[in-house]
C-alpha cells in the first residue's frame, strides 16, 4: 500500500467513525467528471460510495447518516490521537507584569515586524489587556511554522492555560480527529492558534469566550502569525475566530458565515463550528465536515495538494 493509499484508508476510517461515511475521497489535483449525477468537475481519483445531494462548489461531500445519532455523537470524540509534544522556545514569563486596563495600540507596529521568537516572548509577557492578570501562561500557538493550514479557535481554556498549548482539552481531541479526517496532524502542515492568547475566565473562574475588546487587543499577534505563516487556507473555528479574522456584525451566527469562502487579504477563510460546540451538538459534525471539504477545495485551488 502506498502512503497515499494509507492516507485514504485512514480518512475513510475516521469518516466511518463519524457516521458520515466517505462519499468523496480526493487525491491529488486533477479534475475529472464525477461519477455521481449532479456533481461534475471534481478532482481525479475520487470514488463515489453513496449518492448525495449536489452541492455547488464543494469538492468533497459527505452524506450525513443520521439514523444512528449516538454513533455520530461518539464518532470524532472517541478517536484517540497521539499528540506530539510541541517544541517551544524556552522563554520565561515576566514576573508580575503591570496590567493595562484596556487594550492599547502601543506596540502594534513593533508586533508587525516580529520574528516567531520575538512573538513568543511578546505574547509570554503581554499586558495588552486584562486577561494577563489571570493566566498561568499565554498560549501563542503550535504547529508547523510553514503550514499550509491555519486553524483559529477562540482562546485557551483551563487545560490549555496549564499546558501552554492550544486545543489540548476535550475540544482539542475532537479537533485532532478533524485534522486526521483531512489527513493532517498537529505539526504536520497545520498550525493551531486562537483569537486570544490568554485564558478568559468569568467571575466564577470558569472558561468564557473573549470579549471584542480582548480579541482586538490580541489581534496584532494573530495578524503577525498569519503574515509569518502565509497559510494557503485558514479555518475559523466558531464565531469569535471568524469575527477576529473577518470583522463584521457581532450578532451574526456561524451558520450565516458557513458555506462561503471568505478572504483575509488574499488568503481564503472558511468558517465552521467550534469543536466545543460540536461536542454539544454532534449532529452538526456532518455540516462541519462539509466546511472542511470546502477548505480543502480552497487549499487545492491555492496551488497546493489538497489532502
Ligand atoms: N478552545 C479554543 O478555542 N481554543 C483552545 O485552545 C482550546 C479550546
């Protein structure tokens, strides 16, 4: 079996476990006519496993199998994926940094010219918003610094705050399975980050989404990461990430942002549900898989092999 075939088998296994069975399996970039009525111009070496509703501009489509909800619910969640330990520069956090009451514009120009190492130091010592008061450590991001795929979440939770790596809690386990379904892994052509780099907590010490002010304060770091990475595609996981990358009406629902290829500068951005949401609403995993397929199409059209 070639490594390409092994990848195909692996993805098929994850999709099967998802309960949404692989309808299309994309290999390499050429285009051939779809064997399924209603779909055409899909990449070559695609196999049809079941009839699906035609979806314009979606390269790979998975047909939801919703007769066994429990199976779908346990699919991505139950897959245990070995997570490589991230390599981070050994940089000590500054002790007791002064806290700014509000986001400051100071230093934005400096951030815009930082190297990866300087960014790591700056984020580790950041006091641009009050989130720095409660963090154990800032979480810059992890992965391949030349990755074609950038996944952006909202912010570290308690586990991430302790470990210093994004997406290592329950939502991260699901994200690992989503990566595997795309034949990606942490650190292999993928980079994971968040709209904010410090854990937002509510008055009871529980995780909460970052505010717009906190996101804005942290945005220069995300912008610099994107400039350094130059990813072929960005996947925004949830509304906070989507708003941070694309701006727009804070009241908009993720559902309204899905199924479009947005742009951050020239980089395609696909919005999908946050994995923590998918843990609560597992039936939406099939929709999320369609979003990932749209992202794979955008990745392919940026001139790189899709998956
Ligand atoms: N949720 C996020 O959005 N990011 C993380 O790093 C962890 C959970």
